[in-house]
């Protein structure tokens, strides 16, 4: 079970990183610093992150180039990126950010509450996805050993209860996104999570006694 999500903060200015840490500390997640694009890419080689806050204007590899590298890697391509910029940009500059794979583009100085709220949405989605992966892996392992000491019916009941808890939390999050008029990217991610949950629920239902379940699930 994942206890805390990791959030990657990328900025070449230490004072900006310190400010981001102060704003996001209330989320009680693990904040990881990177002072360059190269350092960010190195961190992404070994750790999984819920979201990346990426400064656009950095010496050497800027935010756009860093994002392009992140999106080219299979391991990291789905991590949400929020661009932070102090540049007085026009529509073309903003479009370049979205084209590079950003889910949001925030100009400095930004409202701390708004930034914290946006990041919290992606942290929640990340946690729900982690829970879903854990339940899917548990299902795979339990079904692989269904001929062991535990009865398949008991395994399925336990998995169904665990999945129900994830479904309830995902439904609450989706309602919150609808109420808050959240970013379209966050809503789309939540919808993708719900589709995964639906698929796993159908798989479990198909294994229930009377629905073509595994050997031993039916009375003889």
C-alpha cells in the first residue's frame, strides 16, 4: 500500500523550490527537489511521481525540452506536468507548453491555494491508481494459487470488498471534480480510472459462483 505520493519540483532557483515546498507541505506528501532538467530526468529513472511541477525558464535544458524527454519515456510519459513560468507569455507560448505535454500552465506569481488544490487532485488520482494496481495484482496472485489452502469463494469475497472501497473513493473524487469545475485533464484521468475499475469489477463478477467462476467455486 502506497503511503505517500512523490511530487517532483523542478526549478533552478533555490528560493522558488523553497516557496513550492512551503505551499505544498500541507498536502503531507514526499516532495523531491531538482535544480535542473537533467537532475529531474535522473530522479525519474528510479522513482515514481504523482505529478511534476516544472519551471519553464531554466538554463541549459529548459522546461519544454525536459517535458519532451519525459513524454518520450514509456515509464514517465503519463505523469502529469504542471508548467510554472514567470514569462509574460502570449497564446503561442501557452500552446507550446500544452504541446509539450503539460496538463496545466500557471504564471508566477500564482495563488498558493489554487496551486495546492490542483496538485492535490493529481495526488488523489495517483493514489487511486496505485490502489487499483494493487487489487489487480492481488487478484492475479490469488487466482494463480486458487488451488491452495484458501477457498476461491473466500478470495473473491475479499477482493470484491477491497475493490468496493476503491470504487467508493473514486466515485467521491469524480463528484468533487465535477463540483469544482476542475481541469479537463484531471476529469479525463478520473474517467480513465473509473473505466479500469469497471473492467476489474466485471472480471470479478465473471468469477463469482454461477457465473462461470474458477474450478471449485461451484457446488458439486
